[in-house]
């Protein structure tokens, strides 16, 4: 799965507070993030959702239910867990 990178409005992770100003997109989506798109913080791996202003927020209970078992999210978290292990070495 290839990905593209997009500059976004500066936002902050709602969990760790790190500044986030870029987003990745799968080749299938091939666009900057839009309202409702999912983001994962590369610092703490917290799952968030973009609002209409490209700001990050926690997912609602309904969104959490929709995300549960998402193949794309599972793949992303698997890749990030490998990245996290490599950073510790």
C-alpha cells in the first residue's frame, strides 16, 4: 500500500500534545484529510479524527465502534508497532 503526504493546518495530538502538521493518505484516498478521516499520532500512537477545520479531536463513541476491526487501522497500528520496536533498538 503506497501513501502520500500532505501538509495540514497545525493541530496538536489530544493525548500527548505534540504538534502535527502533516498527514498521510493511502493511494486509494489520494487526498488531504477531510472531516471524519482518522489520524494516528506518530509520537504516542493515539487514534484521533479530523474535524471540519482540519483540527484533531478524540473519536466519538460511535466512531470508535466503526473503527473497531478496521483493516486499515489495524495495518497502520501494526506498522507503527514495528517502528516503535525499531526505535528502541
